[in-house]
C-alpha cells in the first residue's frame, strides 16, 4: 500500500493512499494487510442482504450432510472481501473499475478462517480515450491462514496519471 503524508502547511499533514498510473509496474506483487477473520454472523448477514438462500451458507444441519460437514462462507462474500482488501493498494485512486474476469473459487472459506489477499500487476497501458489515465490489470488471489488458495480473479481499472486524479481537484 502506498501511504504517505501530504504536507498541507507548516506542521499540518494529511494521510493519503493508493497509486497513480505511473506508480504501477508489471510484475509487482502487493500483499494486502491486515488479514480478515470471517465470522458466521457476517456470512449470515451477507446471505440475507443478497437474498442468497442456499442452505449450505446458514443451515448447520443441512451443511453436516455436505462434503464440508459445516457451513461455508458465501463465495460472493469471499470475492467482495478480496476486492475490498486490495483497494488501498490498487484502486484507491481509480476512476472506475472496468471489469472482473477469470473468477475462480478453488477452496471454501469457513467461519473462523482468516483471509489474506495479494495482487500482482499483470498489465498496464495508457488509455486511448483519456490522456490523463491508464488501464491497470491485476490478478488477485485469496489465501486462508494455512496458505491454501481460496480463489482468484483478474480486475482492470482506469487509474489517473499524476496530476489528473480526483484528489487533485477536491480538498481530499
């Protein structure tokens, strides 16, 4: 995570996060911290909020009959956590998320597991339609506390170049 304190005046600083287009290098890997321990309550709330009624996510008796023998965390919640964990490193300054591809969920996450994520910059190019921005693509993976791969996805974002972001236009 790029974090720095921008000096606003004498003895006054403001914390800032994220990267501009120029600060990304293909091949760099960002380990997103802190990790996130997921609870049964959060999983139940997520299933209720999203109307995901699959009983494997909230019915312990039903889940006992599954190959997992217990409830699993809803996969969209796992992906959302991985995205959220990556924001301060890869998309804090983004103009827009342009898409997610190749979403793979390879191992379940369970209540009480701690999720860690990391992103590798796989591609970047200047925008053809916006001279003050570029496209950055990252592959993000999620690992549990045992370093078991939980899932992965690729995400492409429109990132401003230095001097062209929102924070340069507002008091942020």
